[in-house]
């Protein structure tokens, strides 16, 4: 089952000049912490909806392997509108999606895994009788959400799907703690850090130099999805010339054409992957995933419960 994550980070952080998602929470930012948690839980396809000071936030996260989507009307719309932008993008790319507002960053990977194990169409974590995030939503509900009026936000839209929400008990108060809150937050951060230990695997292919890695794979996937190298680069916050340099380096090292380019016409030119290009990406992603599985096994065998003591 293909599972994605959607992080909503378009709104303004009222009462401060800082960009909330970029604030440090420990030694990494709020947004980086959420992405790290999803990666730890095995979620690789992550989209983040930006709006307020989007350029700064996207540059900050440009090396985290996420896709950026913009809500240009963030100042005059609600969170639900950003959710719809994300679901519209993801609806044909996954079987279900985790939904997270960026201000709730301290849920754990164990919680994500517990929710993933539930087969229900709507899944929500509960701790000490209080529900929280992330919420897991089946792709079967995407069209209903996209056509919803938005009254009472995402909770109202989900209630009108006429599907019972599975409430999963978790031992994780991070599911409802806003990072802007005070009180026990330092203790919660310490506990989250203790559980965030994980192997981080960066897989690259090289001859005389590196020519392919997860960043190039994401670029090619986005080119195939959008039909445009320029749009793909925008969604990754990399320059257009830089994107083409990555593609040319790859093709010269492989001695194969991976992108088909069509010129002009009434609708302009398009770029799409060749069948060989799609095969190459699938092979790399399978190779990468199997390495991660083995790395997690080795991590557990070598360290056991050391990081949980």
C-alpha cells in the first residue's frame, strides 16, 4: 500500500516575525523534525503546502526530499484550502495520506506505524482521551474532501464523509502539543529526541563521480508527473539550469536518453521520461528501499534498546 504524508505550512505565524516552521526545535527546525519522523516511519513521498514566506521555507527544506506546493491565497483562505491543494496533488499517487499541521511536530514514528497498521478509511490517534495528529485518510475519500464546502474545516469535511473514524490509543502526547505552547514542552522534546534515533541512509550511484541519488530520482519523477522540467524544479526549489545540469550529467554517465523532449506547439513543449527512464527509477527505488530495510535490521541488531533506555 502506497502511503504519503501531507504537511500544511502555509499560514502566517501570528505575533512574530519568525517563520514558524523554520524555528529550531532542538537542533533542527519544526518542519525538519516532522519530515524526519515520517522518514523514520518509512514514509518517503512527502508534500508540504507553503504560502507565507514560501521562498524562504522552501529553500530551508530543499535538501529534505519533499515536494513543495504553493497556496498563493494563503492570507485569504483557511487551512482546509491548503489541505485540498495537497490532496489534489496526491490523489493519483498514493492509497492513503497522513495529514499533519506543521504546528504539531512531536508525534513519534511509533505512532505513525501504529496508525499505518489500521485498515480503516479514517484513522486518528488518541492519548489520555484526547485526539490529535497526524490523521490517516484513505484515497477513497479524496474526491469527497475535494468537493466539500469546507464548513468547519477539515474536521467538518471528514465528518461529512459518512465514515466512522478509527480512534487508535497511543502513548504519545506529542499528537496534540502545539510547538508554540509552554509548560512541559522541554520534557516532551527530550523524549522525542530519545526516540528519534535512526539510521539515515543516503544512496548514490557513481562512476568517476556521483551521477544519481534520491534528489535526481525525485526530479525525474516530477518531470514525468508535470511534463515540465521547469515546474519540476520549482516544486523542488532548485534552479532550472541546475535541474538540466543534473539531467545532462545523468544521461552522459548512463549513455542513455531518459527524458523525451517535444518542441513547441499550441500548448508548448513537454518533457517526459522514456520507458527506460521509468525502469531505471523503479530499480533505484527498489534498491534504495531494500537497503533501508537491511539498515534498520542491522541497527536493531547492533544497538538493540540502547537508544530507548
